[in-house]
C-alpha cells in the first residue's frame, strides 16, 4: 500500500491539488450529451491558446499515455515515403527512433550528448529530409533543447516539425507559431498535474492535411477524432473524469494566466537548485527546463542508493534512471501543486543524509 504521507517529486505523476483530486473522486458522468461536448470544445480552445497554435489548429484527445500519443502521431503524419530526422539525446529520443522503425519510417538517427542544438549546423549535412522529431525536453537527462533554433531550421528546410512537449507544457515557454511546430504532443500527468491516462496532440493546419492517409489503425486514426471533435465528441470512450479535471485545470490557468504558471514553476526550480551546492551533487545538464532538475553525485556514490534512501527512509519519491545512467543520475520534479514548504521536506531530507546543518 502506498503511504498517504508520501511526498512526490517525480516528473510524472506529479503532486496534484486538492481541487483536482476532489473532481477525480466523483462519479464519472455520461458523456454523449451537449454538456460534455461544450467542455471538450472549450478544452480544445484553451489548449490551442496556451500553445500559441496557428489559426486553424485542432486538438486530438486520446485515452492513452504520452507514449501512445507519440506513436499515434508517427502513424498519422509520417509514411514510408518520408525521411525524418530524429533528435536522439536520451531515452525518449530513442523511443521516437523505435517507433519510426516499427512503422518503417526512414529516419536519420541524430545522436546528441548534452548539446541543446542552439547551433543547428550539425543538421546541415542531411539532405532529402521531410520531417524532424524532437523531445523539446529530454526528460531522462534534463536537457532542454533550443526550440527557437530547431523551429527556424525546420522552417528553412520545409520540414514537418513534430514535438514531444509532454514534460514542459505549461512549465516552460512553447509557441507553436513562432517555433514552426506542426504537432505538439502533451500528456495529463506532467505540468498539467492531472492523473495519467490522457494525452493530447495539437495539430497545425499543415499537419491536419496529412491526417488519415497513412495510419493503419481504427482507434488511433486522427481523422476520426477530428471529425467527431467538431461537435465536441470523441469517437470512442474517452478518459471522462480526467477530461473534467483537465477542463478545471485549464480554466484555473486561464484565470491565473499562463505566465503565472510558468513563473511559479521557475521559482520552485530556482529555490531547490540554490541548495544543490550544499551537497556532493552536481547539475547533470547545462540546459535545464523549469520542469525538473537532473542531479549527479560528485562523490562516486550511486544515484540509485540516494533514490532508495529517500523512498525507504523518508517516504520521498524522486525519479531514478535506468540503463547507463542508473548510478549516475536521478531527477527531481518541480511540476504540479508545489510550494517552497513542500520542497523543504526534500531539502531537509538531503541535508540529513549528507550531514548538512543550516
């Protein structure tokens, strides 16, 4: 059983507000009616506004994880006649590679190690390309790419620009119009601070033109969602309760403003990071988002041992890494219903672990 007194600092799921939790405790309503249609239509409008999407953009709502939305986007927008650059800087970049391989999409696997691609010269050698796929923030190692530079590169080369913004929507700035993004992939359990199980893809008019021509799927064919979405309905049973929570959360952001939401996350990140120098830990990435901090031990200690100590002794959950980074990196989220008092619980635990007195 999960300890109800646990503290969660993982980059998904994140800490949810009491208001959102209360909505989740209610009976799920029937959804094939005008009331629910109005809610879905307003959610679409608010998401388009917050993403600064081009005029004529639409949203697909999927009862799926972020990975499901990533694969559905690949299936709907790319084909075997494409040649896509995949920015592969970690586990989620590699996931895009595997998805494209699974669907026989020809790709150029562009490996990145710690570079934020503010200088896109390394991409200039590629010719005959039609699309670029990128995780705006590579969550496995905390690297935030320079989306302005990548967007300019895509515009210059007329590339379909597909962006996984799952770990940075409403925590860091993203602008589909200015950054020439054609498909923006979002999930519920990160910056939106909702339960897992809902993902959304915002499609520009150029992306919409490609929809439905290639997807060998009924459930994940975006054309069905776009057609039914005109009347505020999904083609199949949606994540009803999470969509109600999404509506409440988007209305909250609308009231407080998106800039307030981003600034709040930035302040929490800055508050935590100013304590890092007190511990034998370093910042793993030079290009960090507001959403989370990736930390690496500087004293040859295993990162996994720190994660286990916090979980087992303090009921505090931070995110471990797998594979080659298992002993090198752990990650601390700043997303969700965070306050400095809440962050102090983690700071105090790390102070105790390292024998720091303040």
